[in-house]
C-alpha cells in the first residue's frame, strides 16, 4: 500500500492572481486556483488562500528548467514580465541559476539550459528543499518513488512516470518560520486510517488540522507539513 501525490499546495494572499502568474510561466492551463497536471508524473499545483504574512525564506521552492527556445534568458524575462523580481539569497555572482521571487515573494530558481540532473523533467524540474537523508527515504517509501540521488546527506526521488524530482539538500535544515507555505497533498490508495498508520510507522507525525476537512494533517521527519486525503470510494 502507498499514497500517491495529488498536488503541491501553495499559500497565497490572492490565489487566482498567483495561479495566473504560474500558469503563464509554466505555459499550463489555469482553472481558478488550480494548475492541473500536464501529464502523467507531472505536478498539479493548487493555490490556497492565506492571510498570514510571509516570514523569512521558504524551506522549499520550485526549480524551473530552461531547455526552450531562448533558454534561461527567455524564461527569466517571461517571469519578470509577469511580475517576478530578482532575489538575492546569497547565491553569489558565479551561480549558474537565476533566483527570482514570484509576485507574492515566493522563491523560485531558473536553472541553466542543459542541466543534466533535471533533463527530461519538464518545465518544473524539481521541488527543491531542505531535508536530511531520513526525510528523502521517508518520501521514497511513502510515495513508492525510487531514490534517484542518494549521496552524502542529499537525496532526490522521482516518479516512475517521470516528471519533476523532489530533492532534499541535507543538513543543516533551515529553521521554520511558522507553517510551511508549500506543502504536499497525498491521496491514500487504501483505507485512510491504515495509510495514516503506515506513514506514522515510516516517520511521520500527526499534526494539527488539515487544509481540507476530510484530510489528515501530518509532518514528515523534518517537520514539513503534508496532508493525506481519502481515495475515491
């Protein structure tokens, strides 16, 4: 028994506006506050209304690939034209990626064209974040996705159908500034409570109130929030 990834949820003061920005950047269909997955293995993105002010940097962000006509410069200019801004997170002048903030200040990176690690992933190359190896192993077992990178304390997983990777950069893990702005929503492939117990056995912890009334709120081994939803039927 496993759970499958339904969507990435992102808190937003104006969900429809932020969905429109990301839909244009990713060249994806927009349905209100939702960007549906573009194909098997792709990542649906849901924007959830939140009135809480941003505090500090997010623990996770999206890495965008740039293997398109015009390359990295085109993707950066497109994002800037839609309301993104340059962001300095200490990346240095020799960085090959470009760091931007979306219209609500959320970090994103535009990776250089020809990046081999993200080859074939699509416009969203990775959901990149902080986390120790134990967290990467937890997510591999939770989703049934293989570890495609496991070196030192750094890990990455990817669906067998392809699509974006989820990566963790190892220790030290950045401090939290309240609830994570980016969270993963999972759907149980079997009875909900049985899947909750399986995830707890893998290292998750029950935590607080879920975004959806039918969901169960959990955290992974590095205290990152996730939501488990019941499957159909």
